[in-house]
C-alpha cells in the first residue's frame, strides 16, 4: 500500500483553506484557523489519531466562525476520502471512549462510504470559547458527509464544554486510527465493495 495522504485547496468568498493530511504520520499538527480553540481541537485530533495535519484557514471571522468550521470540516472530509483511496484492507470500523476530567465522550465511526451522523449536543453549554455550540455540530456534519463516513458522537456526561469537546476530538482521532488500520485482505464488506 502506498503512502496515504492528500491535499486540498478551497477558496470561496467566505474562506480560503489549504489542508494536507497524512494518515500514516506521527501525530504532528500545524494548524492556523484564526480560531484558537479550533486549533487546539484539531491538534488534539491529529495527535491522538497519529495523523500529520497541516491546515491554514483564512475565514470571514468578522462575522463568526461558522463558515470557517463548516468549510474546514468539508476539506478534512475530502482529504480523508482521497487519502483512503479504495479502502482495500482497512478494518473500516473504529470506536473510542475518552475521559477528560469530569467529562466522557464516545465516538464510533464506519468508513463505509455512506455518510450519516448521530450527534446529540444537549450537554454542551450554549457558548464555548466565545462561539455558539452549533459550529461544532456543523463541523462534524460536514466532515462526516464529505468523508462518506457514518459518525456517532455521544457526550456521555460532563459539565465543562471545553472538556466535553476535547474528549470528543481525542476519541475521534483514536476511532479513525482504528478504522484505518490495514488488517484485512480485500474489502471489509460482505457485498465485496464499499461506496
């Protein structure tokens, strides 16, 4: 199997994004989104997944972070799908539960090619690091749909929004790392193919 990496450049009137992802990296991240909290979360994701992530985003933050986070999710999903290629040999499914102080989050992924998301953010406070919690749902949704991934994010319990999201991003990295392991012969599907 060749090196699993991809690059995307996306420019719109709302954002300008350059993103490179190496799935078989060392967990090194260089992230500059203009949103400090997002930089922190994406760095955690890369570290715990063992991915090398290089990301810059210049967005219309004078409005808010919504467009930036949604478009980053789209770009991250695109490079993940491209880096995985035909998905031959990958385990396909991964899951992780991660605690962060009083908080616990679980993430389950299936790299089936059929996008879906289950995301209940009722435990998250309305505002986290100065932004509405909805931007995180939009990020996860965009990521899952562009990657062709079934993604379930469950905040089991907790009170601190930073802790809840940190647990989820670490769990996302760990779950994807499991799902992308090359540990089978052929495609992980009784149908004989993945979408």
